[in-house]
């Protein structure tokens, strides 16, 4: 019975769309989720709408309990065929989107890796010239070892960047929209599955569902990566900052923004976003490494030493 009820979605009823959104936020999506007790606990839902939903579920139950000889009624069969057909099309679109993202990400990663290798060579050359100035800092040997280590490790940040995964928990899971357009790649004007209003206000963001905020954040992150590959860093930064407003708990987005700020010599703000990512994933060695690199660029050698150096006694 429950499986049968779960094929009937609340959005197909005649109640107001705002009330449907409210029901979705509380995890009520199909007829299987509807019960008298749960409806009574929702003060935001109009009584008339509650009655409509209650009667709607009872009607479905009656159709299920109707006697038939081992076969579903034709109307029910058509309904199920329609539902599963939509699910199949949804999965196909999802696969297209994932493949397009993988191609885009691979291209951006290769370019980012080449850039980091060049940067590492430059840092290594500068270290040789700066060695004579380090004696005034105290702990000369330790600091030189740290700086040389950074020159070697910087390319590793790029190599490990692709391993940084989305870390997110939500109150419930929701399916992707069934009307998503086909994903295509363009270096000048990225096309993505979800179109995001980049002039949206904080108040409008607060009114969005968790699912819509997360989809918008992922879309902006994908577009920003394509813009970084096209060397349009200012637009990429704008999109990433907006993505953080939509969902500030995605480690991937925080880390990409921190890398971009580091490349643009905005070291202090890069550290802010890196520390925020460590609150979510305290084991992210790439984030710790980049914090130390930022401190070195700011010539805060004591802070860099605390980040990189661990004494044998620890």
C-alpha cells in the first residue's frame, strides 16, 4: 500500500503552491506521507487544504482496495507507467549533466595544475635569494625547511584538489527537476542545468527551499570553474561569493574560492574561507597547507611555522 501511495505526489493536487512548498519543507511529498496527525501539527496549512489532502489520500486508498483479479486497474497502470517514464527521463538528463561536468572539470584541473607547477618553480627560485634574510627571524633552519617544503608541496595542492568532495547534510532528499535543459559547454557563456538570478537579495535567498539553494550553489560553482579556465577571474569570484551565500557548507566551493583569492593576492580573505572549510572538514590537509602558504605571502612567518611545523615531541 505504502509503495502505491508514494507514486502520487502532493504537487498534483489542487491546493495552493505556497502550501505545497510548506509541506515539502516538512517532508510531506506524496500521499504516503499524509496522515491526520501530521496534518494537524502543521499550523501553516489552511484547514480546507488539510481536508482536501485527507480526502485525496482516502480516495487513493479506496482505488487500491478495489477488488480485481491479480491485475492493477488500467487507470492505475497508466499512472504508474507515466511516473516511471518521467523517472527514466530524469535519470538520463542527470547522466548527461554529470558527464558534461566531468569533461569541464578535467579541463579546468589540467590548466590549474600547470599554473601551480609554474608557481612552484618561481617560489623555489625566490627562496634561494631570500635565505640570507631569514637569520633575523630566529629559528633559521626550521623556517628554511618550512619554505622549501612549501615550494615542493604547492603542486600537490593542485593534484589533490580533485579529491575534495562535497560534504553536506540536509533534512531530506529531493529529486532533480524534470524540466532541466540539456547541459552544454561554452568558454564565453557557460550553460548550466539551473539558471541563477545573480541579483537575488539575501531575503529572497532565505525564502528559497534548501534544495533550490543547494542547486543554485552547485550551478554557480560549475560556472565559476569554467570562467577560471577561461581566465575570467573577476566574474568567477563574483559567482563563488554568491554560491557561498546560497550554501556555505560545501567544502568544494569554499576551497575553490580560497584558491582564487590566493591567486589574486587577497591572502587574508582566502584564510577566512579556508578556516570556515576546516570547521566542516577538519581533516582537509589541502586547506591547512593553503593557509600556511597565505601566511608566507603575508610575511607572517610565525603563523606559517605554527601551520606547517610539528615538533618531534608532538
